[in-house]
C-alpha cells in the first residue's frame, strides 16, 4: 500500500503543485502561524505549548495544563481540532510534493524513492500528539496515565521526522541538479 502511494505521488506531482504548495506554506508561515501563536498566548497566558516543544515530560504537560487554566485548556483543545488539523496538512502537502518532485530522478525500482513518504510519519505523530495532549488537557486535574507519558514521545518523534523530511530536500536538490546537468546536451 505504501509503495502504491509513493508511486502515485511521483505520477501525480508536477511543477504546478510545487508552486501551489510553496505559496500555501508561505502564507501560513507569514500570516496564519503568527496570528495563531498570538491568539494562543493570549488565551493560555503562556507561549509554552507541547506542540512547539522538542523535549518535555508528562509532568511538564501537567504543568502547562495547570498554567493554562480552564479557559486556556479549552482554547488549546479547540485549536488542536481546528487550526492544528489544517496546519499539519499544509506542511505534509509541501513536503510530499517537494520530495516527490525532487526524488523522481531516482529510478522507479530504487527503494530510496519511498523517501517521499517520510513526512506522512511526522503528520501521523502530530495527530497522535494532538489527541494525547488534548485528552490530557481535557481530563486535567485528573491525571491521564500512559497517554500523558506517550504524548512527549509522539512530539519528539514528530519533530525528528519533520526535520528529517526537510533535511531530505537537500540531497534531493543535489540529485535533481546532477540529473539535469547530465541530461543537458553539451554539459558533462
């Protein structure tokens, strides 16, 4: 199934999708993210959030829940099921499109072509993080064992996969340039 999805992306993606994904991502970075961050800080009273942390513990998660207060926790949960459903789709779209356009120079039978699916793991972990943090916030002050302990792990792995996805763009760019140069007449 994953191989089929990977192949489908290579077939589907073109330069129009590249432009669209970059424009949408840039608009989110320039306008939506700053607005959402300011709104979140205003309601929660803190700029600290599980979503933007790299390393934290279940105790840190409970401290954030305490610090947010009832209104802040409610706003946090609402944002996870509105804004934070859309934002991961935006970065997923960008990374799927860019990795697929860049790594298409690799022969179809090469397993490295499946690298275009790396961001799907980051997106899935982001969804698990949202669900875990939301459940912990919703149940607070009652503790949510296992979920509260797993949520920081989901966050760490999410950031690792998203970072790896962005890092994978660099060799993809190099491969694409080398492929272009080797196929251009008169250039070796």
